């Protein structure tokens, strides 16, 4: 599925997919990427077309495995809060924690 279709399906802004992905979605993508990279190196796959074919083949197998074990496909997972929002909340909590230490 094209990136723009995934963003539209999840109702997120263009370019926010990785900033709104949860651990399951990130892990699935990282696994796909690392397995593709290893296959390209191991089989000495050369050229853009062959690399793209390998990338899609590995992606299909990863998706099939996710489905076989009963997991949700990445595009069907709900978006998480934006990482910037999470960072802001963590900073706020740290600030509140420091204030308690100083007043205590």
C-alpha cells in the first residue's frame, strides 16, 4: 500500500507515519527492513529493480507471517500520539518532579 494511502487510512498528516507509529508497527517495519538488507547482501542483489523486487517480496512474507500468527497488519493499527506530544508531556512531568524535590 502506498504511503499516502496509509496516511489517509490512519487519518494522519503527510510525513507523520513514523512519528505516529507504535512499537508493533515500528518493529514490523524494522524487521522488514533488516531482512531485506540481509537478503540483498547475502544474495549480492544488484540494481534498483532487483532490490525493489526483493523489498516487496520480503514485505509480503512479513505481512503473511503477521496474518498467520493473528496479528494486525501495520496499516490497520491505530495511530499513536505524535512523538512531539509525548516528548512535551515527558518534559512537563520531569519539570513537575523537580519542583516537588525542591519544595520537599
